[in-house]
């Protein structure tokens, strides 16, 4: 297999330093490339708190995508660790994939444009028969169904306005919007795998369909508080 440098050069991209660079750019064809660790299933490509040598370069490449209309591409990188626990590249696949760039609370994600949001939201169906949300294998009807008692208690605490954007269906649509809201479960059952009792205050939040869909656009889902912070930053 060709080296990472030869692969990047073969697509006309370059960087400031081949040893520590995490991102690359092709100015002629106006695209930016980021390596994507195979362990980052949510598409995370960069965190502002990262202190690597290539941070400033990568932030500039992010700016080219956000402000100058460059497109974003990624290639898969296989994660490993050194003896002292630092990340190490075990290998990579010389395949570029077009992505969309998403910024949330100082983190940048590369996501696919063809995510099936409806499939992701399916886990939020509300209608199980038990209040204890046991291991997914023990729920017979739908492993992701939610308990109506827990939903009711959540809405008694927070009301029917979206917890993130404060959209009010009754105020906007009149009586037809009365008591309409999604309830988002912040701890996905698929990630729990053990019995626990739902906490309607801490585990559930009322969300409008738009905020709900955005939260599920990456996996694992964006934290509710992080989406709220992102909206506040954009409103400045």
C-alpha cells in the first residue's frame, strides 16, 4: 500500500508538515481532506481543545469549508495506541468520501448527506408497557419504545415547549398543536445493555421534530445541552 503522503499527493492535496498534519488541502480543486478515525462513529474529525501541532492548520482548513466554499472529504484511518496510550495510526484506506461539515460546541463532524433521519428517530416511539427500561433483548414489542408514564412525568416537569429552541406548537398552530411534542431519550437503550430506571428529569427532554432530527443526525446523538449552546453561539 502507498504511504499516506503518496495517497494525499495523488489527489493533488498538500499540507504544511507531513509528520504532524491531520488535514490537507487541494486549492486548485477547492477541497479539504481530513483523516477519520474508525473509532469515531459519530464522524468527529476535530476538537478545538486538541493541542496537536496541526491544530491551527486544521482550523484554517475548516474555515475554507465554512467560509470559502471548499468541499470536505475524508478517508478512514485505523486507530491504535502507543505503549504510553497515545493515539497511533495503524493503517488507512486510500478512499476519499464526500462529507458535510457540522460544527457543534467546539467540535467538527464529517457526516454523510444520505443519513436516514427517520430511521434514527424510530427509537423514540413512545408506547412500552413497563417503566423499567431493561436490557434491549428483554423488550418484546420494540427495543426502543418509551414508557408513557415516564413521558408524562417528563412533560409535567418541562412542559410542551421544545427544550432547545422553545418552539410552542399550541402558540403557533392553535388547538391542533395542543400537547404535541417529541420526547427525546438522552441515553440510547442500545448503548445501555442493562436494566435501569428511567429518570424523567435527567434522561428525557421535550424536543420539536426539527431539533430532534438534528440531534440524531450523528451517532451517538448530539447532547441536548450542546445543541442549545450551538444555537446561542449562532445567535450572537
